C-alpha cells in the first residue's frame, strides 16, 4: 500500500497557485513541477489525508473519474525517481572550519551625498569620518590571503560611504593585489559600489581596464531618486549621475547592476523598474528599505508591497516575451542547479567567509555590524581575528533557527540577513517577519517566471 504517513508536507513541499498556474516546489531536491487541475487536487487531498495515496485517489475519482488513476501513477513514478516528496538532507557542515574568502573594504567612511534612508549614518557608520590609507588596505589584502588558505578565487568589495572619494587608494590596492596574483595562485575579483557623482572618464577607463564589477546606485524615476538621494544642500542627483551611468554602460563593463532602494514613499516600485529598463539597463535590483525609521517597510505596507511584486513579475515576463531578458537580482535563483549546501544552510557567510574592514583596520562580520562593539572581530594591523565571534556566526545556521526549520523558503535564504534579524528581533537566529513575507512572495514570482521561460 502506498503511503507517505508521517511525511512533513509543510516543511518539504510548497504547493501554490500563481495566475492560472498550479505550481509545486519540492523543497529538498529543488525540483519544480507544473501541475494540471487533477494533479493539484490530488496532492491537496494527499496532504489532507496525511499521505494516504488511496484515500486521495478515492476523493479525486469521485470528481475526475479514471483520470485520477493516471495522475496517481505518474506521481508514484516521480516519487520513485526522487523528484517529489523527497526527504531532508542531513549532511553536516562544520562552518567554523570555513575560511575567509571575501572582504569588504570600507574604503571611505565619508560620503558626498546625504541619502535620507542611509543605514550607514550618511556614510560614516556612526564613526569618525575617515578615508582608508593604503597601508590599511594593503594589510587587509595580506590578511585575506593569509586567512583564505587554499581558496584561490578571492572577492574584494570597495564600499563606503562613497569609495570614489578615495579613488587613489582604490587603485593602489588593486595594483598591490595584481602583484600578488603574479607571485601566487590567488585570483582577485573586485567590485565597487558608487553613487556615481564622481564617475568620470578616467575612472570609467580604469574600471573597464581592471575588469572591476560595478554597482551603480539609482532608485528609479527622477522624482523617486531625488526624493531621497540628495546632496548636502538637499538637491537631487538624478540629472548628475544618469549621464555617468549611461557612459559606463556604453563601455560594456565586465559586470554591472543598478542598485535601487524603495521606501514607503514609492510602493509603486515596479514603475521604477520599468523606468530603469527603459533607460537601457537590463541588470538591476530594487531593495526594500529596512530598519525602524520612517522610510522602512512596515507591516501595514505589506499588502501593497506584495501586490507590487506581482506587478513586477508581470513586467519581467512582458520584457522576456518581447525578447528582452532582464536580470533582476532577487529573481536570479538558478533553479536548475540551486544553491550549494553551505549557502542553503547559512546564507551569506558573514563573519565566517566574509568580513568588512574599516578605514582604521577594524574587522566586523559585515558592513551592517560596523561600530557594534559586541561584534568587533579584531584588526588587520596585528592580523588578529576573534574566533569567538566567528564561532557565533558559524552556529547561526538553519539547524539552530527554530522558526525556519519548517519554512518552505529556508534554502533560498539560509535564515535571512543576520543584521536585519538582529535589528528587527534582537536575535541573530530569529528572522524578521516582514522580510520573510516579502522574500517568500518574491520566490513564488521568481519560480513562476522561470517556469514560463522553460515552457516557452
């Protein structure tokens, strides 16, 4: 007798409808199934009758007749092939043994803008305004090489504040890393995030020559962008930065994307996506403002936000059907391969595989922890690293996050952003409910979009 008695359907599958499509995600294998009406009804009844295939068949036969037998047979074959109703993988990974492979250099605790929603206190992270000297950058690169051990491909992000305020040191650090590449098997991949105000021909030439990935900050429509991304004098920046961004795009950088933020003031953010795409950019993200200030998305905003994500999904599908592939960050799930085991269990790797270094050389788990004394990890000057902090972060996996263990979306976020969790719930291990709701809605849209691309 066929039975899935005891199977945890809530934790291991996600069955939902999007538009006119019935979709099932097998959580553990990552397999996506597009279901017809009978299969959707059968699985709903299989859940209702706690895994009893024959009771589900009996109910569906009453409504659908002999076709229900064929559906059950197909499900049993799929089940036998390990593509549906799969069991959790209990592979253990000791994250404390992982090594640093990425460093974020806060090259400038200083900014030439005064973005109203800035989590970094207008660029100085609540610290003394400072520019990183080359000696600190050099030591940070040495520290990365030391700590990365046998890892070959290393990531270095130039961040701030505004990194281009310290462009001379950016160039010195890149040059130093290139020398290391010549004498070791290490390979450095650089990313730079900029508001674009200082982005001129010289800098663009350098970024192209050095194959530096570039992240360009633009919130969307002129009125959206200029509401919050302003100069110290309160003037908007759209007309200043857009020509610089277009010139960068014309030069065909190795990798780029437009990074925007939406707040409570532009909950129609799909219109901002459309505006950015109409400008000629096809790689972008729009991130919700988070935190506890007046700009952050609140619980009462969620109905409108979720509806707007649905609108965004429709727009992305329209672009695709018109022959224009748009890479939207939150929808890039690589569903055919799925995330690796490590990422499925813990997400971003902050404090373990990824660290941030301040202009003074202080080390923190990520840029959102800068200045938090409880999460100070050491300093690159003496090449110290507090393994107690590392061990705290290495324990923040799904296995230790009770509220995540039965969530169908757990393997796509690893339990959420550590910093966001801490700010919202006072715990690294307890997820922020608002972020979870938005994330699951995005995932449903992304899965739907990917399925329609596959079936044409």
